[in-house]
C-alpha cells in the first residue's frame, strides 16, 4: 500500500485541537484562540454528524439544530482532522486521555449496549479493568478513541490509514498510551484498525464479541491499542509522523500571547503530505 500522498491530495493539511491544559509535546505552531477552537470543534461535529447521517448510523433528529453531533467527551479530547484547500474537513477522529485514577465507570465503553448484557457485561468490565491496570503499571495514559469519520470521496483511499499513523504518533508524543476504541465493522473500519495494530479485547482467552449498538444502528467491535506496539510494518511511517508533529498547527482554547490564525492554506505550514 502506497502511503505517500499523490498530487491530488497533497494539499490536505492536518490540524489538532488540544484538550484544556494538555500540551505536553513541543509543538512549534500553537494557536491560543478560544473562538477559533470553538469554531473548529463545531465544524468537526458538523462533519461527523453529516457523515454519520449519510451512513445511516444517525438521523437528523440525533443532531443539534445546526447539524452537530455533540458528545460529552468532545470538550475533553484531542481532535485530529484534515482540511482541503476549500476549507472543508475530510476526516476526523477523537482521543480522550484519562487521569491515572480512571475507573471503568468513567469510560464511554461502560455505557455501551454490550456493557448492559447479562452474559458479556461482567467479562467486558474485567477485560477493560485489566487494560487500565496495564497502563498504570507501565506509567502511560489510558485513552479512548472515537468519533471517526471520513468523507465519502476518500473512503476507498488510504486516508483512514494516514489518520491512524498520526494517532499512533500523537500517542507516543504525549508519553505513551494504552486504550480502547470502538470500530464500525462496515466500510472495513475495524479491519483497517486491526491491520494497524489494534487487537480485539479479550479476558482469560475469551474474546469480547462484536455487538450491535442501537444508538448508532451499527455493529461495533472493541479494539485495544498500545502506542508502543503498532504493526511493525508501519513503524517507519509512524516515526516520520512523530518527527513532523512538531510543525502541525495545534489550536487550544487558552489565549496565548501570539498572533491569531485562521484557515490559511497560503501559509508555509506543512501539508498533510509531509505527515505520512
């Protein structure tokens, strides 16, 4: 698979929205602009809502009046998204980092339909708690991934792989992570994530099954991710992403004594092509 973007997508650029109070990596281009952060988050939510409705996972009634798919985790998460030269978002995803004392009940997976299952709910909890303990022993953050969305025109391209590469790099940049993500089994989403290094959640040899989530009208699979153990096939690309992350534009909600920025594709900031 060729992961080097061709001329047709060389101008897609990567942006990061930082959660409050979290900027551990030495990013060179940080925009401390509360209005820009709020605008970018709203646009991510609108894009996500549009894609989910288009795929039949949600209806317009599940969105806000202005078409946003809003979740409580959004305000506390890293958001990674790409934009084209027309200022249109093409793909997005969310990474929610937790504090060391996180418990099972704090997680989004604890509110899934599988967690309510009499048969699988207890095993799910045991499996997740084991992952949390592993993160504590290793001294790394426990995280949850979610909010994945890719525009229809890029669905059969390597955009999803590039997003995963950037996520692995970010997780390494913030000191390492172990975490969970739910992946839609349609459009090969879960297959892509497993190929990148995701592994099915399991406990004592019992694999947690795929399950139907009524809220999203979809079959989902829970996958585990260790930022230190991606598929070795992609190690070089992840290292390239990690080196390039310092030049990605990061938008925070905290005002900083710096010039405010906008969606300026004429600036010399790096294109997404330089990430992977």
